C-alpha cells in the first residue's frame, strides 16, 4: 500500500555523517564518508524526473557545512536543472552554525536557502559572526527542551531573544523518556513564563516537530553518502539498523530504479522505540503545543506578535466523519464521495479521536454534514473527555435551527461553530446549496448566538453570488457572527463538474470582496479571505486567512494527511513570475485548478 504521507517532491541529501561536535542528545550515528557530486547529482536528476513543478532539497548531516564546497555545486546544478525544465526548486539546511561566515551567509541569501540553526553549542560560534547570523532573513532557531534541563528553558529563550532572534521552533527532546516530574516541571515553568512571552514581543513561535506521520522523522526521498535511497530521514538514527530494510527504496545508479514507498513510518518507529518512551515524548509535545497555542492562538495574543505562515503552533485534527449531507451544493469539493464511501462508524471515529489527541489540541468534525449523524453528540462528548481544547462543528447550520440540539451540542463540548451561508436572500442561497436551507441556517446562527457561542461563517465565492458579497457581509453583521470568511471556490468535486457555471474570474470578484471586508472591519468583526493570492489583495493583506490557519492533520480514508504540506505543494501553485513578488515567501498562490483553466495574466508580482 502506498505511503500517503510520502513527499515525492522532497529530497534530503545527507552530505556527511560527520560533525564537528559530539552532542550527547544527537540521534545521528557518526561514521566516515561523505557524498560525492556524481552520486548526489544523479539523485537530483531523479527528483526532477518526477511529476510536479515544485521541488524541495534539504541538506542534512552530520554537519552539512563540512561539505560547503559540494553544497554550492549541488545548489547551482539544481538551479540550472530547474531552469532548463521550467520548474522551481527551494533549498533548506539544518546546521549547528559553527561554520557560518560571510561567504556562507551571502551564498545562502543569494540562493534563498532557508536555514534552521541549532541552539545547542551556540556559544561556540564566533562572536563576530553572531550579528550577521541573527539578521539573516531566512533563519529559524531550534530551541530544544530536555527533561533534565526544563528549568533552563525560559532563560535560554530570553538570552536568544536579546541577541535578536525572532523566529523560534520549540521542540521537546523526542524519543527519550520524560518522567512525570519533568512533565510537571515543564507545565509549571511554561505557565510562569507565559506572561513574559506576550509582552511586546514580535516573535514567531512554533512546535513543528511533526512533519508528517510521526514526530521529527519525515517521509521523503533520502540519499545517504553511499548512494542508497531511503524513504525517510530516520535512516540517520543510531538504531536504524533494525528498520533499514523496511524503508530502503533503491540505489542511485546509471539506470536508476527506485521502488515506491509502501511502509508506514508509524509502524516503523514502533519497532525502534518502546511504548512508554513514545507515550512520554508525545505527552511533552502536547504540553508545548498547548502552551504555544495559548500565547499565539488564543485571546491573549498580543497584536505586536506575528505568526509565520510556515510555522503554525496550534494543531488541529480535521476528521471527515462521512459524506452524508442534507444539502447538495453546486460547488461541493467532496463531489460524489457520498455515493462511493460509507460513513465511518462510531468506534472508527473514536479511535481516530484518540490517535489525534496525541498530537492535536483541537478537533473539527466535518464531512459531508456531521450533525446529521445520530452519534454526533456522543462523539463531541468523547472529544471533550479526551481533553481537546477546541471542538468545532463544521456545518451547513440546518440542525442548529432546533434550539434543543444547540443546547445539547454545547453541553456535549462543542465550543466553536463554523457554519455556511452563501447568499443574502433565500433564492440565492437555496440555488447554490440545491436545497431549501436558507431559513434553517439563519435560525441556527440566531440560536447559537443566543447561547453566546463562537460562530464563524463561511461564504464560498462563486459566479452566482460574488456581486452580492457586500450584502452577505451586512447580513452576517446583523446576525452578530464573530467572524466571517470569503473562500474562493475550489474547483474540485461538484465544482469541477460545474466549472463554467460556478467559478468566476478573480479580477472581477475582488472589488466586491474588498467592499465586504470593509463592512466587517467597520463593524468590528474579523473578516478573512481564503484561496486568493496576495497580489490581488493589495492593501488588504492582513485579511488573508492562510497567514493564521492552524496547523491541520486531515483524517480521511484511514490515513492522516498533513494539510500544511498538501495545501501549498499540491492543492495550490505558483507561476513562473511569482518569485519576483515581494510576497513570494508568504503567499501560497491560487488553487491550482484556476490557473490551469484561466492562466496567469491576472496575477501581477508585487514590487519590493
């Protein structure tokens, strides 16, 4: 069975197993050997031979800057390859920083290489280079937290903040034992530090240990110095001998034949680590995740703080409970799934909820329409018992027209309601939803607001309703919703079938979108957009929802998919002129089906 988490556009190059330090916590097995240009370039050729126009290459080790000359050659080779094939390539590197100097930083800046820097042994970096390192525009500091040094965490953060670092990736020490006392100390220490973190700090926090199916280790093509291709960077781990055969995909040669990744990384790590170690390290990760959410994703967020688009601290689970629905929308991305796939059973969903709580602080029940399930209230109550902080029902709102159902949902634990209204009058909304649903949805909104609930409204922007977005905004303001969003139609499923009648040109939509946003802002209601690139949002960049969408794992078809990676790499795309745009790093581009049909003429790069 194909590994659905496998990132076929991503290549990790292990330049060397050697390192100039010997950190006691490092999971990499130190041994002789460095990769050669011929071997690495063949792997790069293989990466570019695969489908897709966007490629990612990460340089790893050991300490990859021990092979800086080779690294430069590989970057230049990759860029020439990308240019020849009219594809894009991004570069990443993880380093201890010891060899960073003017030459290295200038090269990184010129070739837009993203640098992740370890905080461990930072004191051994040449002091004259620290100022330049801190000012490097594409840098993130890995701030590790160890069970035996929990008490030092805050003081270490403060020292790095004073040096000038503003982007932090906070990680617990993974795959080590976290005694209960250390977990309690971690909770207490972070709680004491919380107030300090939110005082006028222009900081980007994250806890991005999860890159896919499991913490720390990802599923992608990984080349070792001997020319072996593996399906995960777990091959670096000292205990990887136990599982190498499970993730081996082939060997780079003149006639490269690489096997498909058909392993589960979750099952692989269970062969390496004992259950107690896994449970305790996940517990530490949950504590850090809850802390970061409380200071960057909650009501206490200081307006001067920023959350970097690529690093979302609050992680939620999006659970597709099934595709049954009492609407039949003309633009539904789920399309005909309801006739192809049965709804999940109660026990199946409870099992998913339990798994999701290991890594997520929030859960979204979605489908289809989750509220038509007889067990919806039971599932919400179970999610509450597991300790999910935010329990959202993503719904068309019709069931909430019944007051008792509203009260029962709140009692069960639902504390956020994401409803959908696509027209300001019954005729428009009912046409788009292909049902007599307008009055029920409006009644549902009113009932939930009477109970003082958090109500978020989503309006899918289509050919039929875009001219009425200002009127829809006025209606939502009058109903007292807490937030609303204009989401540009994603041409999948039924929307793809009805493309010509459903999908409008973005350039025609924008004046109405902005007028609707103005109405929300004037009323003091948070208003957002989704699926609309920055270049069309001039003067309205702060309304782009992608900046603050929480990190999301989607549970569907028996698998867990990291939507943060799926959305920008597969669901959306950028054109050849996008790199010239000042917002290139932040913008995800449009849903890819749009330019595939309409082209790129509407999208003009924003000058720096």
